[in-house]
C-alpha cells in the first residue's frame, strides 16, 4: 500500500511530545545510528524492510573514521569500542515505541486527531552476529570489518515513510562536526522542522520557546530560565558557524515570551541520489573484502 502523501512530523524523536509521544529519549548517538541505518535502507530495493550492513561501517558513519575528525559524537574511552556503543544504541532503538495521534499506521493514512491514534515501533528487530565483541580477538575483529553482520529490520510503516522521503535525512558528517551537545540537538531539531518559503531562496520559521521545546532541546536542566536561553544562544551561534545554510538562528522576544527565529537557504537537505550511490559503493567494497 502506498503511503499517504501527507508526511508525518515526528518531532518527538528528540524527546518532546508536541505531536508524537515517544517512550524514551534518543541520545545523539541513537539519533545518528537511526539516521545511518535509514540511509542504508534506501539503497535496498523496495518493499524490503531490512537494512543489512557491517558493524564497522555503521560505527564509522556514526563516529567518523578512526584517526579522522575528533569533534562529534563522543568516542568510548577504550579504543576499538565504538561498535559496542553502536550496538547499545540499536538495542535502545528497537525498544522505542511511538504514540501517533491522527495517523493509522496499519493503513498508512492520516485520519485526523479526533479519529484515533496509533501505537507503533520504529524498528521491528535487530540481528547482530558476533554480539560478544569483547570475546573476539583483535585479529578476529579486523576480519569482521568487511562482513555484513548487522541486519536492522524497520517497521513497515516507518520504512514506507523513509522511502517516500517523509523522514528527515541527517547529513552525518555535519552532525559529527556539531558534536554531541546542545548545538547538535538544536541543529537536528531545525532539520526536522517545516519552514515558510520566502523570497530570494530563503525560508523562515518562528519557534515558541515554551517548556516542551526547551525540554526537547535538552535545556531543561538549568535552574534559571535565562541560563537555558544563554545556552541556546551559544548553540544557535555554533549552528550558524558550522552549517552555512542557516543565515540566522536567533532568540528574540515573542508575543508570549521568547521565540527562536530561523532563516535558512532553501534546498534539499541531503542529496538522496548521493546517499544511494555511497551506500552501494560501501556495500560493494565490503563484499570485495569478504571475497
């Protein structure tokens, strides 16, 4: 069944409950693992819902290549434990459930908030070979680098949303450059938002900074609200430095308090053709190493 042309806005993947309720928060690493697995899924012929990959490729997408950029999602203190962190994220992702008002996931149809709601999971299952990596020698771990040893099975409704382009594709290289703190979370949230087109190739968004948004951006831990706003301003400034598409990300006085005012250049967030080609190239490389 073809997915409904109206996309689902799943803002609560970052921990809030504005539109969809999630059973638990996602860490920055969890979000990166989910995005990387989604990129792999689009390279597999529909209607397949499994995304096969190598554990080490997945770890490199999340953390970056060894010896490369040092900023980004914090690496484990013990060298070589990056795959273990990725496995921990996969275990959490398969447990996450969503409560989606106004959407029937069994038929792939928007039905309206008053008509009903769905309870669904993002992932149906995860299969991992060589799960006990601490029992595998360094030489054996090296031989696993080209082996397809992870299979992520997406829930059918979610895989249809990904293939239809209704889910936000995160540029993982950009994500790593922003680190794992507030700037990365703000950037990921802004990537998932909808914007109002303006002239000269620009689009804008005004986000009211109520308690739920502050919690979604992981800024609710500050005792004083003004300290949370200061942290948001610092994170916003870094977003503008690291991603040139964002011309303005600024906290401004609003009608009911503070607003986050965003201006960015229009354009596709991530070239899906490039993602597809990169995934196929990566898989072919892994198969050659295995042979």
